[in-house]
C-alpha cells in the first residue's frame, strides 16, 4: 500500500461525496463532526442555529449511507450533549432554551437560558431513520478528571448542580445488515480477540495538537478499523478529516483511505502524517483472515501472513 491508496479532498464534505464518491464503495466511516459549539477550524465558523446544523448534518448522513457498502459501518464520535453557551450566536435555538429564566451574574441581569443540546442523541436518532441497523454505542471515557475537565469548569450551585463532562459517545450503525464483508463469521476468543475493544466503555487518553483544536487519539479509529473491516480491499472514509487521525490508523493497518476537510491546511498536514506512516513497515499484525490492501511481499512476510493463505474472499 502507498499514497495511491489514499485520496484526500478539500471542500464541503456532503458536496465532495456527492461529486466524487461512488455508491456502495466505502466499508467504514470513522469520523467526528463539528459539534456546533464555537471551535475555530481555520475559516470555518462552527456556529449555526441548531435546526440548520441538523438539516446540514442530515445531508451529510444521507451521503454517508449512500456511499457505504451493505454491511458497512458508520462510527461517529460525538458527545451525547453539548453544554449551554450564553454567547452562542443562536442561543435561543438551543432545544431547551427557557426565555423566562431570570438571574443575576456578576451584577448583570441574565434573561433566558438553555442548558444542554442533546446533539449526540439527535444524531443517533437520525442514523436510525437512515437505517434501522443501529449498533451498541461506545462510551469513550476521556482519561482522568484532570484531562477531561478544565479546572475552571463551573459546577452550578447546590440547588442546580451540573454534571461535568468526562466522556463522549462513539455512535455506531450498519447499513442494510449487521455482518460486514470479509470476516470469516467465526465466533470465540481468537476470532474476536480484542477484549478491551469489545467492551462498550473505552478508556483512552485524549490527544492534543497545537495545530488543530479538536483531534481524537489514533487509538480510537485504530480499534474501530480492526473491529469493522476485514475484507482485503476495505476502504475507510473520514469526511471530517482534521489532522487525519483516522487516516493514520488506516495507513498503519494498510486500509485504503478517503479523507475530506473543508480546510486545505488540515488536508496538507494530514497528507504528511499519513505519508510518514506509510514510509514505515506496518506496525500491526492484521486480524485472522484479513490482509491489508496492496501489502507487498516483504510487508506480508513481516506480518507472518505468507505462511497461511490470505483470505481474499469478500
Ligand atoms: C472535530 S474535527 C475532526 C478532527 C479529526 N477527527 C482528527 O482527529 O484530527 C472536525 C473537522 O471538520 C472540518 N469541517 C467542518 N465542517 C466541514 C464540512 N462541512 N466539510 C468537511 N469538513 C468540515 C473542520 O475543519 C475540522 O477539521
């Protein structure tokens, strides 16, 4: 496998998918969309009225389900809820906005307030509307409290305590059926060997990079790719590429990869990160019955795959 198996686009992902990605050509979508809560992604302004955000995201989801193969999986990293932001430009579009709420803060009168926007729950419902084959969501616990929560996070008051955010979801859905292609269908410990990965709570320390405000750790897409792609020619797609963490995991596991980001600088940084991985020998032994796309002989030798016939049956 080399950079010919990696395709990166700059642009709005729904439009790029409509123009460039064929029906039923992707095995796994691993992604984390903008949460509509003021992260600054270069020029992209992550702040829409919530109904507009959901209507845009439903177009993205429609495209994602279109490009998935039957049995393909969508994995979306998103919090169940995002927290109220008084200075959100469309504060009154939050689902639970209460226009009659009144209080005083720092001598200032505050009128009107929301509390949470259940963005992850809404998106899970939207996934179900696209295809009833939803899967068990995973809770990603974001390390220790110190990692996950800023020291200045306000906890409300004793008559209204807030729950501090220490986790996000990975929402999972399949298209048309639950079995994905390329697996052997075998059960048991050696066929599904990733004990930590098959628990529905994952403890993974978050990652940070000064070049991007919100990346996820490579371990997250790495686990998802190992669990949900087994065909020799599997293709992984991330429509919100960021710094390309999904592409790095796909390259480590020698899966073909398609990435899209609206910000050209992120796309170039992703290209560099992915190329660096592909210049190294593969790090991982692949799961039984599974080869990466385009492994050359020396790579296969390193992975000890030549001794056993490769399962190239999709
Ligand atoms: C939460 S970040 C993804 C980070 C990525 N998972 C990583 O680990 O680097 C969301 C990304 O989506 C991009 N983005 C926002 N709106 C987009 C759109 N309509 N089409 C494509 N990319 C978009 C932003 O530029 C940002 O890099």
